[in-house]
């Protein structure tokens, strides 16, 4: 983290016996988003990170977040057949988020509050989205936040058709991968960005890091062979602003074939976001 002194970091690096002269052969593992990492470690020659790629000198390989939840293990996910991914759901949409601290100002998390206000103001005419109920909860002091862990939220995602993943502190979020693996179609805000990229789209902020810099092995990221790139557009729903979300999803509910296409692409790509642990470590191909 940034609060660790530069001298402490330099002392650790200088203690690596084979580092000097072989810097480009050393792989550093950044266990946090790259811009929360210590400045000295942001641009080492080669590192794994949750993103985004800063491209300020070092080479960042963006990887998914790790989860040790048993239901996220390859042996659990790979045994799900097509019917699991296409099964009927109980909820149209589910979204939980922590309350916005007033000291945050209008930072990236503010879009979560805007969505909550949109639901409370303009969704009240019906408790249903499409033909199903939905749940949108702020968990500031909510009993769900303290009495239930990640497993509870994953069980809700599993029974939902759509799961909004709205901006957080950094472009990629663990929630994004959680909802995919539980079979819920992510819904994101799509902003224009002038950063050099093929997509010209950020899922984090206006003018922010593009999708190619923020998500693992994304199409046009030049981070992996083109035959292995992930086409996120094939399973992610994008809206321009929170006020468009209900109308967009209502249209999708009238197109069952399109929802099934998105769900089958979740099935196809979910395997790329898994980490085998324990007995699962070497059971499946990477």
C-alpha cells in the first residue's frame, strides 16, 4: 500500500538475489488494483494486477479477482450443463451496495446512489421488471450486511436475470466476476473516453480507462492471442445512463432469444474467470 515507505520497498527489492540485471524476467503479483499499489510497484517491468493497465512504463497483465468460494471452483462450474445457465430465474434484477459516504463527494461511487434514486423515483409504478420482481438495496445499516456473508449475495445473483455492476473505486470490480460465475448478466454504464482504444468506451467514468485496459484478456487489448481474447460485448448489457436501464431491460425481457444468447455466452466465458484451489489446482486446463 502507499503508506509503506519507499525505503522499505527499495530494501525488499534490493534483497532479491537475482533481480538486478534481470528485471524483465521477474513477475510481481499486485494483489490490489494497480493504482492502489505503492508507486514503486505500479510500473515494475512485469506484473499481474486487477487493473487497469496504466501503461506508464511497466507491463501489466490484467487478471480476474480471486475467490475461494467452493461454488467458484472449476469443478463446480464446469459440471453445470446448458440448462443450468438457461434455467428460469426468480428475480429480474438484483443490486446491493454500501451506502455512499457524504465525504466522498461526486466520485465514481456516486452512480450507485443515482441508480437508487432512479429506482425510488421512477420505478415505483410497478414492483416488477418484465414479469419478475426485483431487489435493489442500500446496505448502509441493513441487517443483510451484518448477518449474511458473500454466500448470501451469490445465492441472490444465482436467481437473478440481470445484475447491475455500477462504478466503484477502480474500473474492474470483484462483483463483476461474481455475478458472471453465478449466471447473472452484468449491466454496466458505458461512458465515452478519448483514451486511445478500439472501443472508445469506459465502464468506469467519462473519459476513464477503456474496457481493453480494465478487464482480463479483453478483445483488442493485445494482451493475449486474438483467438483467446474475450468479447465482453457478447454477454454484458451496456446503458448510457441509469435512467435508461429499466427501458433497456424491459425490451430485453420481450426478446427471450437474446437473453438466452447472453446467458450462453456467460457459460462460454465464465471458465476464464476461475482459479482452481486445493484439489482443483491441477484438475483442469488453464
